[in-house]
C-alpha cells in the first residue's frame, strides 16, 4: 500500500512538472541591443494549465528584482503554434548581462525564469555585471538595472492562486 501511494504521488509530481512551459531563450551569452528585437522562446505547457502566461523583464539578485517589473506580454502558454515572442528591447541602465525573464500564471503556483542575458546599448556596448556572486554565495554574476524611462514599467500581473 505504501509503495502504491508513493508511486501515485510521484506520478502526480511528474504531471505537475510537465505542465510548466520551459523557457529556452534567451540563454547565457545572448546580447540584444536597445531598440532592436528582444527574442523570447519556450516549450508550451501541454496540459492546459498555463492558458494565461505572463512574461516579465527582471533584473537584480535572487529574489530581489525590479521594484517596478516590466510586463512584456501576457499570452496563451499552451498554444504550441506560438512559442516565441519578439518585442523592441527597452532602454536600460546599465547595459549589462543582468536581465532575465520571469514566467508566471495566475493558474499555477510555479515561477519560471530564463538565464541572465545582456541588453546592450544601441551600438552593442555592454559593461560587466557589478556583482560577481549572488547574496547566497552562488558564483552567478548579477547587478541591478532599471529602465531609462521608469514610466514604461507595468505593474506585475497576478501570480499563482495556491
């Protein structure tokens, strides 16, 4: 009986994990210029949970990010025909590899992220991240960025309900 319960629990956990979309771009080393197209891609949720998927531009250490997140888009994360999104990269400061995207849904308690990437100035120039390690000691370079025009920040959408 114990093994049947354990097996059922493991199957449920796998089913929940597979429900989440899988952010795949941008990846480490990717650089996008301000004003050019920023590209985001993911594998879709195949269970129907992420019908409403929010993508936000973030910066900062884990777990402190933009005080005013930039909601890039809200779309259907289950639509297998739409697994990319492109938009004009905003002007940010500093121009460094300190930005990443956060994926949330009001129908899921999970939060997903891409790796950090750089938003360069219009000429492709960047500076190194200001911090070499996360506050917890992990050797992950980061920094805190901001929009050049803070009025472009869009309030964070609602996250998971559980």
